[in-house]
C-alpha cells in the first residue's frame, strides 16, 4: 500500500489489465510452441530463490527501470543470483522511444537538457535516431519448459489483490457505457487498436488532438477519437513505442502528414523526457518539494476529507469532477484533466500533492512511475507559487472548459445530474446559487418579485425562453428574478424546488394580473400561473463548491468562438473522409513551431480573468443586445450600490 494514504499500490482496474496482458502473452507464446510459467503470491526475490533451487540459470533478461522501488527489486534479484552462483541479470533499454545509448548526453550529467522539455527535445532530435523495432523481435531456440511450482493458470483478480480487493472499485470486464473504449491488456489488443485508429478509422490524421494540445481553439481533447488512448499498452510494454513510431511514419507516407502526425511523435518524446529526466532527478520526484525543492509560503494540508471530495469528483467544480469520476470509473482521464485537477488540488485546496499522486498511482490504468511522479513535480507543483485563499484561482478550469466543452457535453456524460442544465450553467452551476441578500434580493440570491406585482422584462430574452418550451408567465418571472440573464433564467426554471422566497405562487391573483399586464395581455383573460416543475436542485443533486467560485467574462463569446472553430474543423474532417485518400494541408514543422509560440503559455497561470464578476454571460440562444434600456439601467444601479449579483458566492 501507498505510504501516506494506504491506497493499494495497484488498484483493481490496472490489476485486471495486467492479468489480461499476462494471459495474452501466454497465448502468444503457446502459438510459438512455448509455455509461460506464472508464479504468484510471493515476492520477486522469493520467486528467484525458488528458480535458483530448481534450475541452473544462465542469464536473466529484463527492461531497465528508473525509480527506487524498481531498482531495489533489481538489486534483490542480483543478490539472489550471486548467492546461488547463478548467471547474471542483463538489462535492456526498451521502454523508451530513443535508446539511452543513442543520446548525445548522459542523463546523469545532462548539461541543461532537462531545464525544459524544449531543451530536451532539441538536443534529442538534432543528434539521435530511433532504432528499428525489428531488433526487438525474439527468436526462440529452446523447447518449452514447464516449472512444477508454477501456477496451474493465471490467477484471478481477487487472488492477486487479496485483502486489498474491493468490489466497489472493480468495474469488471464490461465497458462503462460512458467510456469511449475499454482497454484489454496484451499485445494483441494493442496492435488491434493501432490498426483501428490509424488505418481503419483514419483517426490519426483527421481526429487526433493529443494529450497536451490544449491551446488550439479548433481542437478539443474532450471529444471521442481525439486521443489515441495507446497509453495503457505503452506503459505496460504491450506496445513498443518504436513500433508505433514506425507505423506513424508509414501512415505519413501512405495517408497524410500533418500537425497531428507530428504531435503524436512529440508525445512519444515526452515519455522519454520524463523517463530520462527522472534519472537526473532521482528520488527528489517523491519529495514534497520536488527536484526544485519548492517551498511555498503556506503550509501543506493533509485534510483527508478534502482529498476524498477531490477523489470522488465532489468538489463542486464540474470541469474537475467529470475527469475525477471518469478516472475512478475507468482508470483513465486525459492529460488536461489530470493536470488541471493537480493545479486545483495544490493552488486552491493547498493539499499535499503526494497524496493525490498516490491515488493516481493506485487507480491509473496507464500508470508508470516516472510518468506520474515526474509530471506532478514538473507540471503541477509550480502551482504552489499561488497562495490558497479559499477562492478559485485555477481559472483554467473555466477557460479550458469553455474552449474544449462549450456545450458541456463531456461534463454531462460523467455528471448526469447536470444534464438538464444549459451548457454554461452545467460548467458553472454556482450561477444557480447566487447569494446576495441586500435589499431587493431574496435570501436565495434571486431578485424578489415586487409586492406591487408591477415589473417589466425585455421581449427578446422572453421570446427565446418561450421558444424553448417554457411557460410564458413562468419565463417572465424567472427573467425578472435573474436580472434578465436569460441563461440563468432557464436554469432557474429547470431548478425550481419550491423554496419559499423563490416560489412562484400560482394562487396569487394580483401577481398573475401584474404578469399579464407586463406582457401586454388582458389580465382578466389570463389563467392562473402554473407552478414550475421540480428539476435540478443545486446543492442536492450536485454539491456546492468546496471553495468560493468565480466566473470569467465573455463566456458566451468564448463558447461561440469554440463552436465555430470546432465546426470548421469537423467540416474539414468530413471532407477528408469523403476523399478516402491522402489529403490535408501540407505540414512544415518550422511554421508549426512559430504558430505555437503565438499561443498563450501552457502553465498554471495561463488563463487570467480580465474582470471577475459574480454573474456574467447569457446563454448561447439569447442575444444580449436585445435587452431593454431599463434592464441595463438596473444592472448599472446594482453595480453602483455595491451589489453585483452573487459577489459573495462567486468571487465578485
């Protein structure tokens, strides 16, 4: 179990994947006339003690490892072999894309190669070459050997995990209906996925976005097929990065060469960066200060209750929670989800990041020590420069949520309780929990309906709500209560739960007549106001935020821009698929690098709100310019009186 939190080192999802990989290896060896002998329920050291007693060993072969626990196992095996005067342990570099011996520098003495990923990439690309994958293919020259102590069959998940097994954390062999795929361990499934993604679906050159592509507004990494999802097979050695690299190069020759095909090789190189960088960093990647010995101006918290809300996807921030729920259910979420969850945990919750890294170690299906721990220190730990102030500072979760998921489609997939809400409100449900009880505002944060029953609303937003199927009178009252923010009015109509201050009393004839007058109708001809149906209940169906939320300005505009960019890309993809052949724009790496430099920096401080305001933006179906002069004057008066709507609930 992990040191700080006691999580199982390997959870049920990754254990199942590993068992499947072993079963697949056994079958592939059987096809070659060999047998895979499996021994379980004992340590690697004990296993080699038994092997040395039963056999004369010429040599033991394994991939080289990087981190301390794996190196300890290597030392133990060497000691056992030496004690029994058996053969040697021979280690090989095979996990990486570039071979260690082909680097132009020593990772232990890198001379600046690990100052940044860019520095590493340039050093490697300028002086190294990728070795051919056919050099990795084994040649069998001996007959099969059956070990009498070996297990009769590959052990079950429950047997492997023992007392650490929890049925509630084991999704079983069925694919989660919300997940794009279910990973099956083994080389057979890995090669099938390569065939499917590159050649059958043509997704590499058309759909692929990549794990670290967060700034291109036309590309959303929250869509299906935006990720290759090769990472579990790469992490477990089921898929050779060199084999994949060769397939990508063949794809470029036979199909198309573009930004996407470059980006996947870039991400294979990123694996090498964290791998070789961990040689240089050593055990510092497991220390709270990381390789740079970060010392924040505040004290790290070990609050397990807060950690558990983060783990369970109950933080109250949907962009974080959708990824955390996906991670727990499937063992996977994309790089952007892991990174923003890490920033939030450090910069906003002030929690000891090592507890979160232990959770990732336990649950990730594509866990590999350097990919997890080095990434936490390199990508997330810099967020400790911020001081947790119990108010959201990691505004990337709003900016990137708007850009990558403008309609909250992905959020609603993993948080179905938000599915009835408009996209903006689903991403920022605190818009429903406005909290300003100054005069004229009800205790639930909504503007109180006037006792006189006299009020007016703008026709444009009202017609938009009616076109969505809302009752005309209900829509008018909701618009008035939400200061004519049509998006919030729609959410209010969906969320009505009968709270006393916000209740639309259908028995109030005077109010019904006033509403009719506001709409230019004959009050005597108006029927009673129908009570709204109970819908989403903020704080009940989905939790309120752990810390004070904020909203970014110009949300509606950013949503529309994202939709337009992504729609144009969808059209390009559809046109390319109709051609069923080579195509796409020509790709020149220097031009690509120049374009990237023009994007905002991909750091925890990249997104900055121009002006924080508690309640901003209308829904995409409403034109704010149609609002009446009276409504604008109302908003101006509220600001002058220091009562910007929701300034306590949403950070102003």
